[in-house]
């Protein structure tokens, strides 16, 4: 495992993962914010990898200054993760709940 992907459980990381779990189970939207390099992405990635595979599916998208609406739409049209439920509704495969993680949401240009 790469060094930067190792998450040492501390009182803070355990607390954040607990809060993430409760908020995801409650179907709430979550915005983690903080200074660069404090480990937000590592905590969320570790949480996502611990989700129950039979109940949840997840996808990760990294935003950058070059991200546009077509890039986001392409993620939702990925047939390996999403299916068209109705004419105007897209959802995860297998009746699961989808967790969509957007990393660096402040990066896209206007």
C-alpha cells in the first residue's frame, strides 16, 4: 500500500468516519472542508472502501480547472456503475444507494 494511502486511526479520523457513516445512512449530503493536506480525501476514500458492497456503490470524481459539465455527465452515463431507471432518472446498478465523492470541488473554472 502506498505510504500516502495509509490511514492511522486517531480520535479525529474515527470520529469523522463515524459521522460520515451516520450521514450516509441518513441519506444526507456532506461537505468536508479544511486546509490543504489535512487528510480529507484520505479519510473519505478509506470510508468509501469500507462501505457494504451489497448496499452501496460509490464513484469518485476529481475536479480540476478543466472539468466541465460533459465530464460530469460522462461519469453518470457510465454503464458499469449507473443504469437508466426512467426516461429522466439515472441510478446505481442493483438497487444500491450511490455515494458520489467529488474531490477538490473548488477547482473548476467559472
